[in-house]
């Protein structure tokens, strides 16, 4: 098998290709022939040693994959050889073959191709956790997604639209805003061109019921100031690099909430919850309510280029690695 590994913490340029023997399988795991791998901002952090998970080098990054089961452990009852699946890991998916616990592997519909499938777990799983578990988003409420043109952002836009919310997408260019409109946003804000605070007040004078934020920084501060009564500020990440200092007085005055979501950990703390989420998400996909956007596909060996492209902020949609 082959995989991309990090021998020392640093930037994407530190990734190198390694050939090694296939890993052994245990009784509760499955072996997957990997077709495609989703690329995430978290991958850039883990290779720097700055993520919640901090594996010791050498290791392979990567949180998600799609592929076909080619072997099952003796105690695995819910999967069989030939199943088309997605998988979630804490790290280690930048490879063309992997052994994973069966409880972290989920079947995909026949209508879903492997590239689309690899774009699905982290983006849609996180967006569902934000809108459904934590945000309790309802029809008719106002939902603001900050960083809406990325993988998780577009997934959140689609889910908010599917839930019947008034969906406002904030992104960094007119092109990205147009992409958000195509995926269901009712209105957009280009925060690199418009005055974000003023635009937000004009669009949502009664405030925001749910903010889903991937960026942090000043836009987060402005969003918190514009929460509606009992509004929720949902924290996914800080891709902008600046962690906001949430003013507790703003939360108090609106009886509002600031809520964090470390979605990936649920796969290992409560895999049943994750599995139930994917069942619901796959049904929405089959109803054509969810339309994952693929930004660009790189070869596995080009993982460094893929991560550099992600960091350039040029992409709209999901970046994928291919094992072909």
C-alpha cells in the first residue's frame, strides 16, 4: 500500500510518499480499498502539530475517505465485502488502503459516486451537527453561515435551505457568493467587499437566530452583536486565524448562547449518533436536497499541492484526493 506521511511537524511541503505492507485487520475492523479522500482545513493543523489530535510523526493526515470494503473482521456483522462506504478517522486517511473500526464506516447509496462520497462525511456531518443537534434550526428562522463557500459552509447552506430557514451566506468574493446562491442561500454578504456589520443589519434587522461560523475574527464579533433573542452562535473553527473574544454581556442581553462543536470526536464518543445522522443525510441526498460541490481533485501524491490550494482560499467547494 502507499500513503502520504509527515516525518516532522510543519507545512504541507513536509508530506512525502511512503510504500509499506498492508496493515493487519482485527475482529471488529474492516479493510477498505480507498478510492478518494476529502481534504480539510484540520489536515493543515494536524501536520503542524496544532490540532486537537496531535499524533507523533511519522503519521498520515486525513479525516475521511470513500471506497470499497475488501475484508471484514470475524465479529463484523453490519458490513460485507463489496460494500461501498465512507469512513471517518481521527487521522490517517491519506492512503490507498486502510483498516478501520467497522463502527466508523457507513454505507453510501448506489446513486452516490466515490468522489462525492469522499466530500460528504466531515462537511455534511459537521453541518448537520451544527444545524440540527446544536442549533435546533427551525423553518422560518434566520441562519447566517460565515465562511459559506467552503465544504462545511456550503453543506450548512444546503441544510439550512432544506430546513426552510432564511439563509444568509457570508463569503469572501462575489464568485463565492454566487456559488452560495446556487446552493440555496437567500442572500449573501461579501465580507471582503461590503461592510459586514451594516449589511447584516440591513438584511436581518430583527437579528440572527443561528450563526454557524467557520472563520472567527471580526465577522464573528459582528455576528454576535446581531443575534436575535435566544439566538445561538455556533463555533465550528477559526479558519481566519483569529479566535474571537466572545462578549458575555451580549449573550446576557439577548439571552443568547455560544456553543462549540468538535464534530469529529462524536464519531468515537457516540458513533450511533453519527450513523443516525448519515442515514438522514443520505435520504436528503437521494431526494436531491443536497448537492455536494467539488472544487478540485488532486492525485494522492499531490497532497501537498492540494493543501496549499486549500490554504490559498481560492477554492469553492470540497478538495479531493484520488487514489487512481
